[in-house]
């Protein structure tokens, strides 16, 4: 798998943009989710891109992005999608950690590009220093739907409660359907998928929407999730091509196009 992305691999053999690891967890687990890969490739990422079950952006401890207090919803979703399907142990460790936040909040209580002391920040960053606490990202129905499917697959309780949980998924899947219908409506109104600095565009950063919609349609699928994926797939591919063919980005459009 990694051969496709060799120009974006750093010394840790993790996916980066221009060798910056701020989005390595998100990008690397997107690639693993979408493409065939070896157990060694999976274990490599699972060992490096989590700390005590919490996904981290990158393991380089000299950088701001190695701390769990920068783990946002954007980083969580690809890791969660992957482990909920492919790694029972890492999924359960993640669930145990996220349960401490009631599955409502992620861990990013500090801003990106910030360091804990002014001296270190001045040496390593070019943005104003602000290491104050901030509100972490909120997790709602779209994230809970991935967890429910993971519990149904990986736990005895989930299997025993599967009829009840499957009924619940029909409600949770409405969140992604609403997201997709908004994209369809905006497109029908003449807006184009692309970067937001262009006028009249739909934001092409749809990686996590794509993963979530695909995951729902292929793991304990409901009629809602199946129809949502069928409706959304061409938009997801168009968005991936627009976003990941930008300079410096890993070619994850190739990976997303491989999703069935």
C-alpha cells in the first residue's frame, strides 16, 4: 500500500503533507481503511499513531502534534472507522478512553501549532502564542453510528443487543443522509465542489464524510445507509480528486476511488 504514497512518507513511514505530520493519523488511517494492506503495515500505524488507546496525529515528540490534547474529530474518525472494522483490541481501548468523555467530546483542548511554554513556542512556531484551554470538538450521531457498528462487531454485548442496536442505527444514519442531501442540494443549485477560497463552492474537504458514509453502508448496513452511499459516492470521488490533487497532499483520491 505505502508504495503509492512514497513521496509523502516521512522517516517514520507515515503519510504527511510536505513532511508535516499534523494530519498523519487522519491520512494514514484513511489509506489503510480504503486499500488492501499487510498486517505489518497495519501494526506499524496502530503502534505509532495512538497513545494508551487515544489516536495521536504523529509520534514525533518534538512537535506540537504528538500530544493527545490535539486529537480532533477529524483525526478520530478515520482511526475509529478503521479499528471498528479491523482491530478489536484497539477499538475497545479507544472506546474505553472515549467513554471517559461520554462519547461527546474529543481530546483537542489545546490549539494547533501551539507549544506549552513561550520559549519553545517562539523557537518552533510562527503563530501568536495561545496555550489556553479551548472547547474540544463535539461528537454526535455520525460518530456514535461508527461506535455502535464497532460494538456490534467486536463485543458479546453488542452481538446480544444487535436487534436493538440495529434499530437504533436507522436513526443515527439519518445524520449522514442529511449531510449528503445538503451536498446534493448545493450541487443542484449550481455550486461546484472545490476549495473554499473560490466563490460559490462546496468545501472539497469531504474525506471524513466519505469514510463515514461508506462505513455505514458496509457494516451492519441499513436501507438508509445503503441509499446514502449510492447517492453520495460520485460526490465523494469528485471531492477527493479536487482536494488530494492539490500540491503536497498524498494522493488519497486514488484510495477513495477504490472504495466499492
